[in-house]
C-alpha cells in the first residue's frame, strides 16, 4: 500500500473545510450566499500558509454577512451551534471552525462583552485562545474580570480558554506584553485552576506557568513551592511540567522544589554509535554515570544538541533524558536514540554537531559527530 502524503496544518483549511463552513453559514442564515462565499474562499487559498488562510476566509465570510455586527454575530453563533462534523479521526478537522472564531476578534473588539461571551460559546469548536488575545490587548483589566468568572464555568473548554488565552508567549499567538511585564494577575487565575478536574485544563495551566518562567523565574519558583506543599499527585505533575524549562536551565530553586540535587556529585562518560550520520537517520547515545557521593542523589538527566544553522551559526536545544535515583557509589548506564529527521519547526544542516549531557543543568560530558 502506498504511503499517504503527509498533511500539513494548513491542510486543515482546505476545500472540505470551506464546504463545511459554507454549510454552517447557510443553515444559520437563509440569505447567506453560499456559492459566492465558496468562490471567494477558494480563490487563491491553496497558495496561502496557515494563518493567512484564516485571514483570507474571514474576509470571504465578512463579505456575505450582515453589515451590522450584532446581527452578523448572531449568524456566526448559529453557524457554530450547527457546525458540521468533520471526518472522524482527522486531527485537523477542528481547523474548519477557526475562521468563524477569529472573525469575532477581527470585527468585534468594540462590542467587548458581547464578543467575549460569543467566544465563550464558540471555544468548544476550536479553541478561541488566539481570538481572545485581541480583547486582552484592548483592555486587560476588563478581560481579566470576565476570565475570573470563566474559571468556574461547567465547560472544560471555557476554563482552558482562561489558562491558554492568557499565556504570555503562546506559540503562533500574539504576545501579551502586559502579562510579560506583570504576570501576577495571570498567576491568580492559574491558582484558581490548578486543581481543575480536567487534565486538559491542568496541562494548559502548566504551559502558562512555563511561559511565565521564561521572564520571571523567581516568581514561578515561589509559586511552585507554595503549590507543592500538601499537593495532590495531579497538582505535582502540573508543577513538574510547569518547571520544565527552569529544570533544563539548571535553575537551583526549581530543582529544589522537585527534590533534585543542585550540585550533583557524579562523573559521566558519553559515547555515540557513529562519528558520522546521514540526515534522516538515528544516533544511539550511551551514558555511564558514577556517583561520587556518600548518599543517594535524585538526579535530572537531560542532553543538549547543538545544531548547525544557516550562515555557520549554532543553536542548542535541550531534550529530556531521564530522572534517576543514584545510590552512593553506584554506577548506571543509560541509552537513548535520537532521530535527526527534519521537522516543520526545525530544519537540519550538515556539519559538526555537539551533544552535551546535562545533570542538574550542569554539563558533565560531551561528544561530537558529523551530520551529512
């Protein structure tokens, strides 16, 4: 059987998605010209990247909606309530509703409360985490007041919209300078959501905490220490995930919260399976750690790959290896395979690459190989 072509995220906004959007809008408003919308939507769509497709479809929608915003919003909400299901098992099927939701941010900021309530109703279709940021940027205090109430909403998608929508460094989303400068209001919301019954929400809380840690590590360590005391297993898992960037950096405060050694007493030897590796293949790593301590140490072991970049530059990315308890004087060998496969977020370049072993954030061993 021939391999299926790899689908990109932008493929979630294709002809099939346009047809579903058209159907929903026509059901919501008998006066909506579906054929004209389809023509506008498909014109040039295939040449656009993901976010440009969203904007393109918003423009195509707007041309056929009532000019009065409240009336148009009623059509959009009705379309959302009757949105056609996508193909079962298609991970990109939710993308079809994205233009419907971002239309609210594009056209409705001047109708602040009305539009925020619309996003609350639409977010179960496809998270409104991008759309809600326009309202935060317009009036953060007013938005925060609304979000505080959403923390108690019965729908987990709405509660997650609070934690995900306020992430200061949300990937693909507009940054939120007001929360990067002062994340205290966001931490207050996250505190309300830290024991949410939904793992979907708790995971988002952890990601927000991890974002904040990049600008305010001391605040996040202080928050994590408070949350850790008498915490449930679920909350402790949240804290560990929220501290992941600080742990990779070897932040002493974060390591202490999680009980890891901040000054590991251990020797390390790293060996690689090949001295030369072709792009697309995997490299086997073997690490031997020997304790020089007089008591058991709880160690966090990571590794950094220093990738070649264009123009002769080099950049490092840290990957998780393993957390271990190493007894006094004990020796352990860890193995791992790392695939050097091009990703949509990481292009690979040939040349010398260096791998460093990090124990408690400290470089204890390294080895080099050529990527060809």
